[in-house]
C-alpha cells in the first residue's frame, strides 16, 4: 500500500533526523550536532531573506503523516511531527517556487533534498526529503468573507 510506504518513509526520516541530531530548539540551528554528516561541503552564511521572496511559503502546510511545516515572513520555519521538531531553521529561496533549508545554522548553497517546492498555484508543497505532498492550511480570520 502506498500509504503504508509513505508512513514508513516518514518514520525512517524521523529516525535519521533524531539520530543525526538535526533540528533543535534554536531556529538558527545552534546546538545541532556537527556529526550528522548531512553535508561535507562547507556551509555559507544564511543570506538575507526578503519577505516577498517567501510570501507564498508563509503559513502552515499539513501532511498526511500527522506532520506539518510552518513558515513565517522572515523565512524561518519548522517541521513538526507528533509535537517533536524534526527540523528548524531558514527556508532559502532558490527561485521558481523552490526553497532549500538551512543546515546546522548555515546555507548549504546548493539545492538539496532538504527543501521544498511549491506547486504552480502555491496550493501544494512537496518536501524533497520524503517526496510527500503537503496542503496549505486555510487561515480563518473570523471576519466573515475576507
């Protein structure tokens, strides 16, 4: 079954992240394990993020494995499953609806599987790490038709 394999893939990624020390309480990645081996290339500084560049990404994106990504206008974000942060850091715009994720507080400078791609109409997000699709949660403003 496809659902079972998707859940297993998500669990595998979660286990790898937990063992690698990915994530952490600080959005800049401070305190993350340097022994994760995710990238052997040196990391660069995270570039300045313009709110206009991340505007389509801002909000909560819900997956089918009871997980979600949430991003703010400054590019910071988290990936959460079962109340546990699997990743926290910065989404770095690459153009064309693609964003790579900061790693251990730095910029990997190249496209990687630690990133997401938005659909043409910005209604779906695909996480390259698991190839799972997420749907943007609708924010209710409570002011009627808004």
